[in-house]
């Protein structure tokens, strides 16, 4: 099997495995085409909102998002926030997630982030710790709906 290419999301990726890959987190592939394209355009217009994909043999099999937040603290320092790490269920266990996170670490570093953070559930905590994340705090959530 060939190695996946990690790169930024393109519009045509939406219909080439990207949305079905997100189904491993929450049903997404049934989204209306025009709505998906509007979301893509909005995200793509923000240089601090980066979605990367893992492409393997011409199909998207993994993805994650990096949001870059400028802070008043740390003299305007930048923090990278990783969200929505998803690997197609048929490709899990092949180190694709590790490749995506490593890519995002380098991307965040190149953009000047002084740290990169993420929230995760206990069942994947060990995976992230093996990549170098340290448990620093607890994440709390408030649902508006």
C-alpha cells in the first residue's frame, strides 16, 4: 500500500471521501451539496482555519482541522487548536492519524504558534499522549442547543 499524502483540503475533496471520513465522528456525508460548498468557502476564506486531509490512492481517508488563535497574552502569541481528527473506519490503525497530527504540529510551528492544544475523550487520550501531548487541564463543555 502507498503512503498517504497530507495536504490542505480542496473543494473537490468534499465529494471524494472527506465528508464520509467525517462520518466516523458524526453523520456528515448526507449534507446538502450547496450547503457543504458554502461552508467550504467560508472556512477557506479564513487563513487561520486550516483543514488538512490524508489522500491515499486518490481518495480522502483522514482529516483534521487547525484553528490559529491570536492571544493578547504572550505578547500576541498564537495558539493552535486541533479539532475534528477523523480517519475513515476502513483505514484506522494505519498511522494516518499520527501523520496528520505531525503535519499539523509543523504547520502550527511554522505559523508561529507557541503551543497546540486539543480536547479528546478518554478512549483516545493515550494516542495523543504518545504523540507528545500532555494532560494539563480538563475540558468542559456547554451545549447551546
